[in-house]
C-alpha cells in the first residue's frame, strides 16, 4: 500500500466515521476485535468483552498481555489517524503500569501524543472499564514514524 492510498483511507474513514477498514490493515487489532468510537474531536478505542481473552478464569479477568496489546494497537491507530503519518508506525518500546484487574467487560483506551518529532512519536495511553477516572492501566509508547 502506498502512502497516498493510506492517507486516502484515513480521510475516508474520518468522513464516514467508520474505521473498520483501517483496523483491517492491522491483523492483531483485528484479532482482538478493536473498535474505534469517535466522540467529537476525541477518539476512544474499545476492546469488547470476549471469553477468549480471559487470562484468569477465577475472577474472571482479561489477560495482561491482551490489555497491553490493546493499548499498543490503540496508540498505533491514534498516530495513524491523527498525526498525518503516511505509513504504519512501528513500535520501538512500550512500558505499562497495571493499576487494577481488567475484569471481563468492555475495556476502553484513549491516547495522547506527548511529542511527535521527525523520527519518533511519544504516546501516553490510558485504559479503563467502568469509569475513565479509574484506569486499569496506563502506558507509554515510542513509535518510529519516519519512513522505513
């Protein structure tokens, strides 16, 4: 896919408020079932409750690796949608703090770009379930955004 094709696909997704086509480009995001919910100028990512994602069946709780993967995919999609990057960003590093158990229910994430340079973008990601003011995890990610 060329940079022009990807940019056009992002523009079309914004116009239609339908981001399934962009998610389809990322196999892991598609496997997890990530969804994008546009709320005004903000984008909230949703991970629907799915029994296949449970790591601790006694609580039941979502596997920590799934929460981290969901948050990483949210950061990548956020950069792709809002930062005008003409190709897929690549993860450099990812650091997560687990704050609460991720119970078996829908999980949400929101991203904030702290800095985008020519080569690297720094993104903060917060995930929650019941209330945004009670996050289950926070993460910091660095993505390579210059052309590969």
